[in-house]
């Protein structure tokens, strides 16, 4: 804890996702997809800068 800030790590088990409402499943899947795509996009942009 630094400067009265608490960091909480949340892990989601997708093994039990079928028990959640469909709307929540779609939101979780979309968020996970965006998180995985973001580092790849940054890497591609960096490679494009160095290849010029």
C-alpha cells in the first residue's frame, strides 16, 4: 500500500462462466479480448516505427 492506495487483483475463472447471464458472459469475453489485443497492437505500432 502506497499513498493510501490499495491495488486489488481480480481473477476470473471462465470455467464457471456458463452459470452467468448471457449479457455478463459477453461483456467478460469482450473485455478479455480487448486486453489481449492491446499489447499486440502496441507491439505492431512499435515495429512499424522501427521499420521506417
